[in-house]
């Protein structure tokens, strides 16, 4: 009797593995599309276990993201966390990245171990308005990003902008800029920013809530490399302090600034 049960279980497991390994990915993605909104996937090819997609778009009104040449591979170990998971690689905005994506039984989604490298100029289309142009190299490392009820819930990671150059509205060399983002309480995040090696040194933080409310407190210290044009621009939005430094303190809502 036990031998029969074991054979039946092995047969079921073999069947499931065969389906996952051999089944085409396109019809499965098409069926799941309503459940993974606001993520939109097109140009799917390959098998369910390992495949490709021409385009993946995160259709968020505040920060829409678009990836191309996506490749994925199923991660069976995610099953132990009650989730379906894939490891992926992609191209986007002139750069390339890798990461892991999970969708839980609850419908929540998460991205982890996300890494991206590319030119900063390639990200200019993400600005809500054409208010600036910049150059340099960008590196992003996100330990975790969670999406609940189709809305961004939390983010934890670091961004590095190396050889950072602002081209407009005023030309400036910023050197190396580091931004660390971490949760700061219920529905809030804190971004800690530091910049050195350029025409100005920057240190401070910005706290922002998921509804867009923010508070900023940033100290700007011009160096002897700062141009008169850059100093005039700083004076237009920051308050002068002792020793030639300037402080930017502002409260408001991001959505009202766009």
C-alpha cells in the first residue's frame, strides 16, 4: 500500500516538474496578467521555467518603469516562503541589471537583491517634467522593495551617482553622490544624501510619506571650485548660514510640486 502511495506521489511530482519545465510561458503570463497589475508584460517567449520577454512595464503614475530584454528563471526555493519567485536580468535606460521577483499568495509582490548600472543621462525620461539634465554613472542596489494592494509599500537600498554632473538648469560638477533609502516608520521613508569631490559638498536627509508629504533638511557647502553661476543658483533656493554654507529646509507634498 505504501509503495503504491509513494509511486503515485512520485508520478504527481514528475508531472508537475514536466509541466513547469516544458509548458510555454506565454499563455501562463497572459492568464496571470490581471493579477500582477500594475506590472505589464509583452513579447513573452520560452518555457515557464526559463524564458524571455521583450518588454516589462511597471505602470505607476508617479514613477513608471520600463524594462527590455528580460530573461527569467524560476526559483523553486521561494515556495517555502509561500511565494512564486523568479530570478531575472534586464536592460533599461542604457544600462543593465539583475534581481529577484516574488509574488505571494496574498497577492503582494516584492523585489529583492536588485542591482543596476547605467548612465545617469538615460534616466532623464523618468523625470515628471523636463526640469534638469545630468550626466555621470549610476549604480542602484535595492535590498528589498514591497508592493501591497498594487501600491509601493516599502523600499530599502542605496543609489550611487559617480562623476555626477548637472548640465541644466545650471552647470555643476557634483563629484560622487550617495543616497541611502530606508523605512522610517509607518508608511514613511528616509533618504540620507551625501556628496563630495565636486564644486559643492552636500549632507542631509529627506523624509517622505507614501502620500507624498515630505520634509527636507540638507546642508550645502560650496568649495573653492564653485562657479558664480552655481552660487547664485544655490542662493535662490537655500538659506545662507555661517562659514559660507547654505541650508535647504522645506516641507510640502511631492504631488503638488509636479
